[in-house]
């Protein structure tokens, strides 16, 4: 209930002064967890380390230059990316190359390390709105063809960001050939 002086928050609008509810957010998106991602300074060295320590198989790699929205501002940033699996979990390695992204900030401020957990969602806008309702803001977002991604700032509460991924045409899903079916992950 709101007072006459405090308007109700619209869907997707962060509640001013509201307590953050990490459990609520993870309960909303948790069943679609499929990825753990690391920011690295040297992609080749990180691939070898992940193969040696986590048993990752061969990495699929590509480089990208991308326009992003970072804290409301349009920026450009390039990344070298590597994808592999360990068990039924995708491992993503991200080496910042150019420009400004949260990955660049992370490497500069913290050094290499765990960066985010990835979750597939059916409707990114609704999931970002739900995150805001639980007290968490979108830090960075971007689009690759029909794939849309959003990084939610849960770093203080969880030690990593959450990446929400909407993939209506299964383009991103193609990087996960070890999964028998998309139905193995319940999308939120």
C-alpha cells in the first residue's frame, strides 16, 4: 500500500528505498540457469586453465565489436569470447579488447575472475522489470541479431552479475550442442 505522497512503482521501475530481494529474483529466474562466465586477461591461458581444472572440452571462440547500453549511455566495446562446457554447464570466457563495457571495468577494477551467471528467459523486458521489482537494476544491455541480453547488478549481494538472455530464434542455443533439447531448461 502506498501513501498519498508516494506513488506506486510502475512495472519494471525500481522501488526507491526498497530492500533488495535476491532470493525472490533467483526464485523467479533460477530454473533457467545454464552458464557461468569469467572475465579474463588472456583468453588462451584461461582456456587451458579451465580445461585443466574444470575438465572443459574444446572452446568455440569468436570476437565481437558491439554497441551496448551501459548505465543508460550508448558505448562500444570489443570482446574475445570462448565457450565450452563442463558437465551440463556452459563456461564463457570474456577477454575485453576495446572500448567500454562492464567486462572492461571489471578487469580494471578487480582483475580476472567470476563475472556472471547466465539465465535464458522468454521475455527479457519482463525479466528486467521483475529484477527491478526485486530491487536490482540493469547495468548493461545489448542485442546480437534477435538475441537480447541484459546484465543485472547483483554483484554486492551475489559476488557476480546475472546475465538474462532472450533467444527467440535459438541462435544462442546453437553454442550449446551438448544439450539434447531446449526443453531441458525451463525458461522464465
